[in-house]
């Protein structure tokens, strides 16, 4: 009976560690030379976004791959859910003069499929303005690297 209790305790401990394991963020860096403003476009950009000043000559952005397909039950018995860390979530950037637009890539919200970058953090050199621009996430996932209005 003690072996059974020990085994049960080990299973509970392993499950707890897995459930609360620190998620590894994806991060990318972009050149900050002559950049005065950064516009960030992502689905959850205002939820927990942290903006930090850094002495580094680069702009660093990171986010935690999140989401999945909870509640999706396909007819194919061999189908497996793709974990958020394997979905291809990323950031892409495009420069417009002194403005750098950074957009999330592969964030989607379509029926049962919801993948996004959570806990976004950005580090910019001193004097660089950061504008947070939440975007509507759809089923396509393409980055929004369109030119800013002003």
C-alpha cells in the first residue's frame, strides 16, 4: 500500500511541475538605428504589455506562445493538437523612415483555434516612443505590416 501511495504522490508531483512549468517566450531583435517610434500590432498587446528602456542599440520584443484548440473534436482519430510553442508564433517588422512597425505573426482566432502571444515585453533605447496597437485577430494569421497613417 505504501508503494501505491508513493507512486500516486510522484504522479501528482510530476503533474504539478508540468502544469506550472515556466513557459519559454519567443523573442526577436530588430535594429534600432535611426528609429524614433515603434508601433506594435498584436492581438493581446494591451494585456500585460511591459515597455522597458534599454541602453542596447536594438529593439527586443518577446511574448509567450499561448492558446490551442480546446473543445475541438475532429472526426480524424489520428489528429493531434498543435501546442502553441510549435504553432509558429513570431514577430515581423518593417521600417517606414524613422518608424518601425512590429506585428505578430500566426496569431489566429478561428472557431476552436485560438493562438496568440501573451505577456508581450519590449525593450527600446532611450528616446524611442512605443505605440501599442491591438489588432483584430482572424483565421489567417498574417502579420500586419501596413504603413502607419501618420
